[in-house]
C-alpha cells in the first residue's frame, strides 16, 4: 500500500514539474528584432561600436607613429591608412547590427531583453553607459604603454642574467582609488582572462623550436622561453589593475564606484552578465563566419602587402612585418 502511495506521489510530482516546465517554455519567447534595436539604442551600441573601432585602430597606429626610420614610417603609415579605411567600412554599425541581432536572438529570450532595457534605463545602467564604457576604452592604451616598459625591462634583465626584482604596484593615492582598485580586482572574469593570456604567452614560447635540431636555434629558443616565463611570473594582475583603477577613479565618483561594487555582488546581475557573455561569444563566432568579415580579412591581407606589388622588397623590412589584426567583438562592453 505504502509503495503504491509513494509511486503515486512521485508520479504526481513529476507531472507537476513537467507541466511547469512546459508552461515556462511556452512563455520563453525569442527576443524580437524591435526589442533588441530598442536596447541597442538605449545602450548606445552604435556609438560604442564606433568608439571601440577607433580605440582598436589607435593601438594599431602606434606601430607607424613610433617608427624612427622616416622612409619606413611613411610605408607603415600608408599601410595603416589603407587597413583602417577597410576596417571602418566593414566594422561599421550598418554591417555589424544585423549580425548582432541574429546572434543575440539565438541566445536571449524576449524577457531577458526587456530586463536589459530596464537595467540600461536605470541610474546604475546610465553610469555604465555614460562613464564606465568610455573609461574602459581608455584603459588598453595606458596598460599597453605600461606593459611595453615592463617587457623591455624584463627583456634586458633576462639577457644579463640578473635576478628578478618585480616592483610592487604603487599604493592607491586616495580612498577613491583604493575603492576603484577593489572594483577592478574583482571585475567579473578579468583575473581569469589575464591569467589565461599570460599562460598562453608562456606556452607559445615554450613550444617555439621544440623539435629543432639546430643548436643555434635551440639556444635562442631557450632564451625566449626563459624570457616568456619571466613575463608570466613578474607581470601581475594587481599591477595592471592598479593602472585601470586610477583611470576609473578619475571618471567616477566614490558613490558610483561603490554602486558598481554592489552590482558585482548581485547574483541576479551576475546571471544577466553571464547571459550577455554567451550572446557576445555567439556574436564573435557569427562575425568570423559571416561573408562580410571573411571578405574584410581578405581585403586587409591584400592591403597589408599592397606596397610590395610596386616597391622594392627592401622598402619594408621583413622583420617588421606582422599579420592582419585579430577581429574582436565591437559590441562588447566589458573589459
């Protein structure tokens, strides 16, 4: 008798769960194009897209701007201008928006987009849109300049076989900077991404010439591996975050920074950010596979080597050549 009752209860519970699941599925409608366009407009995606493209190009422009040889500098500048024009054409919002809509529709439900709209319209959402986004765009150039100095310091020390002497990151100058450093140290996914990138640098260096039998190349490979390991162990997430924190403190009030820290600790917002990460990851995949971006990469490659069709090979030293840039998601708002 008890067994029959237990079976009946389990059956009823399973039926209830199934019914609730079906009801939820019935209300889980894919995001509409109109809702996504409204969200993009409120969150100023078109403006952010243009700003991110220009920030990416500004980093690339440093190659020709820092070149000392006048003739080669002119070659690099002309190459950059060709590639920049193509990049702006293919990463313009008129090209990116349809891809973004399709990618977001594949991941987000209509209810999730409505929640994103509500968040974007809130005071906290406006801080992200008006202040945090622009501040994040300024950080890569500052971090790159700092890392360029650190990398050169480490390179010279490794060549001279000197022991490591990593300097600790400077202490925050003000209470607001200390609060901003807490924000950046706990930025969702940032530490994991930094650790993964640095480990990747070391792994690629350790794979270099791993099977060579040439003694000279093997000796060079040993030095490169030692150098890469020094980079991974001596450049810390804390020192990079300290730079980012100072920049963030310059843009935000203490109350705004405290609000962002509270936002970091909100489980509901964490779930919302995770869903946005999924949508952005899908966007990167869709962009790379799209005919427009495939065509862009072909044109960038052709533009990169254009001067070789008419100029002598000596006009552009092979040692300074580099491949076309990696395509990134222009809709991404995190760091």
